[in-house]
């Protein structure tokens, strides 16, 4: 089994082979039910929780984060379901033996998103099983997640993709474990090899799964996040709203700057027109002054001529 380990303390990404823990054969498997059996099961009140808390607040936030990001990724779709810490029923015997399967997160495609569900029972869902299961590793679940559950998802339920993600949420320098498998026809699970970023590609999601360090739910830690095909982080709804608000702020600022530039252009045009008007007025005054000088010169010459005539000077000679 090929795995990816990344430590923020060393900044190194390591690929290593990990031998999974010895598997224990599961006791349940999907069964084919008659219509009468389906109706009887539909009338039965199935447990929706077992009262067992999650390993830590980080686990609850991580489940919520993946749930939110998948809904954000597929915000244009209405034909999928994401279950978080929800019982997965695939055999009537599970209720009798209290052998409940509750993946940390699972995704089912081509189902009605509007239907309310307190659990997932295959006989209520046209025998559909998840297309993707994600388990969050911890000291108390690691052996089960990499052993019996992996075998159950691979051999009995044939879940197309299985992802395991784990870290010590109390230690920011602890290594990160990210394992992923894809079901290959006739060969069982094959490891999904991480790329150079340590991300794994999910065909179910049509997106990448990779580690992200930041704040979610008020907690600064490392998280498994969804990245789109181009490698862009798929935002949570709060992040998308902040991005929308920032884009709107930038649009408003660009509009303000455009309006200011237009105002300055209009002011420059006004000043240019005013300067042209002042120039024209000065030119008019210059022409008028020239005309007045010419008239004054004409009158002066007339006066000279008049005095000369008075002295008997014949100006016509």
C-alpha cells in the first residue's frame, strides 16, 4: 500500500509502502431483498446513532469541512448525497447484532439530494451504495479503518473509492497520513498514487483531495480539503461569500476609480475649454485694442491734416 506522509516540521513529502493491519473477515454483506422484506424493513425503526462520540472536536470539524466543500464543488447539482458520521445499513442483520457501520463521510451520486435521511439503508435507496468513503484515522480506529473496514468496502460492498486521512490534531508537527484506493475491476483496490503535491485524484468527485493548513471553525490546524481540476481550493460557503464580497469591493473600487478618472477628465476638459475661452477673449481684446489704435492713428492724422490746411498747406500737391 503506497502512502503519502507530510510533516510541516520538516517540510518534506515522503512516499512509503505501508503494510495494512491483518484483516478480519466481515460478518455482513449486501443482500437481495424481496418487496415484502423491504416493506417490513421500512417499517422498522433503525437506530441513527450509538451515543459514541467522535475522537476529537477536530474530527467533527473535518467531517463538516469535507461535507461543505463537496456541496460547494457541486453547488450546481441536485443529484448527490453526502453523509457525515451516519450509519450505513446494507444488511438487515446489522440492526439485530448492533453491528453498525458509520463511515466518517461518504458520497453517493445519482440520488435525490432533497430527501431527508437519518441513516443510509440500501433497501430504501434502490440498493445504491456509496461511491466514495472517507475515514479519519486515529489511534483507536486506525487498525479497523486500514484492516476490517477496508476489506469490507473492497470485497463486500465494492465501494469505488476509499480514502483514509489522519494526523494528531494536538501536534502541529505530527506527520500527515493520506491513503487512497480505487476499485479496479477484477483486481480489487489499487492505491491512488499521490502527485508531487501529495494530493490524490478522486474520480468520484472529479477533484483533488489534499492537505491544507489554515483556520476552519475557529481552529487553526491541518485539514483534508477539496481542490478543483485546475488545482484551485474549493471554498467553503463562508470563504466563497468573503471572496464574493472582496470581488464586489474591488468592483466598487474600480468603479470609484473609473468615476474619479472621468471626473478628472471632465475637469481637465472644463479647464481646457475655459483656457480656450480666455484665449479667445484675450485675442478679441487684442484685436479690439489694435482697432482702437488704428482709429486713434487715423484721427491723429486727420487732425494733422486739418492744422496743415489751416496753415495753407495744400495737401493735394
